[in-house]
C-alpha cells in the first residue's frame, strides 16, 4: 500500500512539473508549435488629450486561440483599481470593461487604464480588436477625439 501511495505522489509531481507526455505526445518528443501555450499582457491606453477622463468603457475581442484569464487596473491614480467587468467573459474571447474615477481630478492625456492577461495557444500571433464605447468627463459629457490603443507585452 505504501508503495502505491509513493508511486501516485511521484506521478502527480511529474505531471505538475510537466514531465509527463501531454495529449498525443510521445516520450522524448517535443511539443509542436501548435500545442505551445504562453501568457501575454495587453495594456489598454486611453488618450483624451486635455480633457479629464472620469469614466470609460471599452470592448475587446480576441481571435481564436487567445483567452482572457485576468483583468487588473491601470497606472497609479484614478484607474489603479481593477475595473468592472463580467467575470463570465473571462471564459471567452470578448469582454466589456469599464470604470469610474473616484478622484476629484480625473486622468488627463494618455493613461493605461487596464491590463488584461491573456492565455495564447499555438504559434500564430493573436489578433485583438479594441473599441472605445464610452469616454466621458465628470459631467457625463462625451470626450470627442478620445482614442484607445492596445500594447501587447509579456507576462512576468
């Protein structure tokens, strides 16, 4: 009985360390690029020029093979806290994210408002489409000319 428990523990440890073959992989073979998995970050930057950004909402769509696995806040300041989003969206390739500034002086200029963590499968670079749905001042006036960009990075 002890021997069986020891073998089971060793097997679990080997699986956790990635030593056991994965789907269809033969011992001694390497994973194909198609099976490769990596984690990346997407920094979402909104530029409102000289206006004060008091609220924002954006929608991000990711191509097949990219899965949203986490959402965190932006740079220090009004949007340092994690933004609001539908947690169920983490299972898919589409998410809507939004936040309200809780400071008396909201962000001006260009600022990273969120960082999304992505799980990417395969050797092809994923494609992302990010649309700014709302950019408003403290009096709820839309900010004309506000832009949104996504910078791809690598998780640490």
